[in-house]
């Protein structure tokens, strides 16, 4: 998912990330998800703050996919998009586990209302087009590629394994997105 999804989400739903709950974003990261993700994309390994930022972006991805699912009629497409959303939440939890393994810190992902990468205002739902889903598919491929880079940079094999799992699931999300496009165009 992540980069293109969240970046597109901001454009798509007109989110204004600067306006709420910036205090949960660690120092040194932009307050918008696309900018924060660009910083993460420049990393070859993830430190504690990187893990927190990425976990919040992943959690925002759940809400985002659920909203996209609400915007399609086909029940098969809807379920695939919701599956992707649920797994984005799982990615956030995996990152919390990695943080614990790496530092011993007990940290929890903020709720949707407190997640700085989500608007607290209810988003309106525009039409979800195949072209839009294709952007998500591309974002998922980018997500997998980055997770493999971060796994390569992780000295702890358990952490590397968890990062690779997230990455593989991003590719699976892309496959589901491609299936959604077939349902929307078929
Ligand atoms: Fe994803
Ligand atoms: Fe993810």
C-alpha cells in the first residue's frame, strides 16, 4: 500500500494533517503522511521513531481501505478491499512488536481519532475508479520493495522476518487491488 495510498488519500479526501494531533509525530518528520513516508523511504534501516511513524501510517491505511471499500458496489471487490484494510492494521501491530523486540518499549498505535495521519472529520466518499485502484496497486508494490530493503538492514533475524512478512502482504494487497479492478471493469 502505503506511500501512494496515503498520498492519494490526502488528495482524494482533502485531509489536512497539519490541523490535528501533531504531538504524536516524532520530531524530524513532516506532519503529512506522504512526507513522512518519503523520509522512511530514505532509510536503509528503521529506528524506533521510524517504526512508530510507519505503524501510524499503516493504521491509517486500514481506515483508508475501509473507506475505499465503502465506495464500491461489487461485494467481492468490497471484501477484498476490506481484507487489505484489516491486514494494514496487522502491519501496524507487527511494527509495534518489532519496536518491542528492538528497544523493549511498550508502545501502542494511537486510535483513529488520535492518529495524526488521519483526519478526525468524516471523509466524503468520491467515486472509486479503476484508475484510482491502479494507483493503490502501484503503492503496494513500492511498499513491498521498501519492506525488503528495511529487512535487509535489520540485524535481528526475527525482526527481518517480520518486516519481510509485511512486505509480502503488501504484494498480496496489490494482487487483490488488481482483482478489484477486474470486478470494476468486468
Ligand atoms: Fe498494503
Ligand atoms: Fe501495510
